[in-house]
C-alpha cells in the first residue's frame, strides 16, 4: 500500500495524539503517504452545552454516552473512508464493534488525574463546600468519597475550553487527565501551568486513591479486522505492554458492562511478564467503594482477559 488515512476528532488533544501516530508511521514507513481525516462526532457537537449539577440523576446515569466520541469515526472506518481510527482508548465502548479491532497502542502516557486550582491549594486544603468541576462520573464519586462536603459541577468541552471555564467561573478547582494536559504541552509536575496569562496550580492526584478510568493515557489504533495490509503497517507502532494492559482493562469493563457512565476505576500494569491489576467500583447507596487487586504471571491459563475476569470475581466476593 502507498497511502494510509488516519481518522480523528478535531479537538486539539485528538490532533496532537494523531500527530504522534502520523510521525511514528512516517518513521516506520518513509515511503508511505500518510493523510489525516478530521471527523466530527456526536460528543463534539454536544460539548458546548451549559453546566449542570454533577449530582443529577441524568448526569450520573451516563445513559446514551457510550460511543459519543467514537461512533462516527468507527463508521468512517467500516465504510473505507479512513484506514486507521485514532482514539483516546477510554472513549471506546468496551463491547467493541463487529468488523473492527484495536491492533496497536502507543506507549501509555501518565495515568493520573490532575487537580487544577486558582490558588496554592491541594484537595485536602480546599475550603469547606468548595466547588469542583468535572465531567467524569468516576471522579465525582471519588471526590465525594474523599471530601463529602464538596459541591460538584459538571464540566464539558475540550481541554482548552475547560481551562478557560475554570478562569471564567467562580469555581475552586477542576480535574483533568494528566496525559491529555501533557500531550498539549503543559508540565503538570512543575506545580503550575499557564493558560492565556492565567496561572493555575497543578496537583497530580495519587493513582492509588484516584484510580483512573480504563484506558486512561492510552492512544489506541483501530483498524478493519480483515485489512491485513493496514494491520501490518501499524504493527511497528505497537507497544505490547500497553496493549496487554488495555486488553485487561477493557475486558473488565466489558464484563462489568461499564463505560464512561459507570463510576469505576481500573488499572493494569505490566512488568517482568507479570500483570498487576486493581479496580475500584462505586455504588449509589454505599459510601465505600468495592475494591480489589491481584498479581498474576502471564502465560498458561493467565491472559489479560482471564485476569480481568478473576478481578471482577474478587470485587463481587465470588
């Protein structure tokens, strides 16, 4: 093949991630003509909606949110409009789409969440009743567990829009994913970031207390299952350890029937042929999350999917 077309959303973060894929493809195949097709998704059309209280039943249910940022891109892939769909893995529904597969991932970025405030405060030192904005149901439950007094407000939009909303609204803080911020050039570890002459304090939250969403920090490359030429072309880009961990996290969510509307954190890590996997599941009427972790050596009966199934059994007390 002489040309490959990448499909992506039009947000700054999506374009930055696609640029990483484009550069890697050009390095692996200098003869290849790499093109980018920007596709508008339902999620992109809705991100301009106004804020709502994060505790509302409509928001917490997550009903209808699966695939908001991926369905149109997957449709373009199925119809041959593009050859590779570039996704933030945490946006992909865990059920998968018939005829398509995630065949490669880039090296995983940082998995933590970041608290951004207007002054030098961390989560413990925010004032009583402070307002924190986040669009993630998982983060809302984690925040309530950590600080029950906080006032939570929904937050929508791409990363630059969310940062501007923090500057423009009387909120104390917002929470964003570290990987997205850093892929846009912000140094979260420095303790502050500057946006349009506004300086925000940045505090990286512990992934142990704030377990990330499944797939957080992962750029996933999705192709048509039967397109062997494209599969071969993207194979050099794959980071095997990241893909193994993503397989485990997505299988856990699939078995749980959980996606972006489910208050669940799950993280798999891989080292020396072994996988450690942790999960944290919140329920509406329980103040404490159900949590479990396990460590297994891959091989034999232990594959990412079987480890995910065992972890869910532990969560369920089976």
